[in-house]
């Protein structure tokens, strides 16, 4: 939404920016000071971005054929470590959404560890994504164990499928948040680009989960090459989406007076 202040200056509000605590902006504002956004540990958004990037790197390294071959059986451990970073980042994003401000200009954030804002599409997206990352924790941990075919189906593939489904739902909700409907084109919006990139990543993870289905007759993965390829594609997309979060933190904010 856009508003005209009493002094005649037009400012812009978006649910995505509000959830991130980025405040109002003027459409004509200068964007992103160079170099500053690489180091901002005092901001929760900085931690969210870097934790997602590290987690994505783990999934990319574990699924990329040259590095996967080099790692051998250790690739499963890399996936598990990557999933821990994913979950940590997802919790911080959930925390950020839980404590978003109730007023228009973005002041008065709370500091609750848990909470519900079911009226907020952004909060729903963050909560569902957090659930998805926990399922990936379960899946990648169980993949390190010696399991029977039936156990692999129940303890590895099923949690992976649930996690991928949760990511698809969360990404869809994130698109709705920035579009205010099921789909739109807002190429100039950083929030829209992040949501779109993450949607591609979620679709890739979904395809990977389907390809990773265990075939009972052979006890083998249905299509390991496809599963690894789309895991890698999804990880790269999630890395790119997280990377875009860093400069977004420093988009100029409109004067709040």
C-alpha cells in the first residue's frame, strides 16, 4: 500500500517489509549502501540470511556429484548438519514473524519465543517452513542409521516428503504475502524476487522427494540421479533467496515523523 504523508511525501508499506521490521520506504529512495550489508550481526535478518545460506551450502555440497563422490558416506552427515542450520534460520524467521509490530510504522516489537499470529500470512509461511525444516532434521538424521527398506520408507522418505510439502506450502504463502493473491509480477520488488526464487527451490525439493521414493521390489531409490540433481537445484535457489535478504535489510527507510 502507498500513503501520502501530511508533508506530501509518498511512502510505501508492504506486509513482507513490515514482518522483516524494515519499515516504510519512499519509492524514490536510494537502495542498499554498498559493502555494509555483509556484516550486521546486530540484526536478526542477517543471521537468518547467513544460516539459510550455510544450510543451503550443505545440501548443495552433499548432492553435487563431484563433491558427493568425494564425501562418500559422509555426505549424509553434511545433509544433517545443513538441516540443523535450516531449522535454526527457520526458527529465527518464525520468531521475527511472531514479534512483528502491530502499528503501521513498525515500532513496538515484542520478544516472545513462541506465539501465534494466525491472521498474518507471513507468520503462517514462517511457521509452516519451521515445521518443514524439522521434518528434514528427522529425515537426514535417520538416513545416517542402518535401516530396513520399510524403515527407510517410514523414517527417511516420509519425513522428507512431509518436509518438501511444507516448503511448498510455505513458499506459496510467501508469494501470497507479497502479491496479496495467488500470483503476480512485481519484478522491482525484492520481496517478490525472494519469494519467487524460494518457490522454485521448493518445487525442486518436491521433485527430489518424489524421485527419492524407495522402490520396495529393489530396495533402491526410484531415481537417485534426479533426486540429487533437484536437491542441488533447490539448494542453489534457497542460497540465492537468502543472499537477497542481506541487501534488503538496508533499503532506505522513509522518515517516520
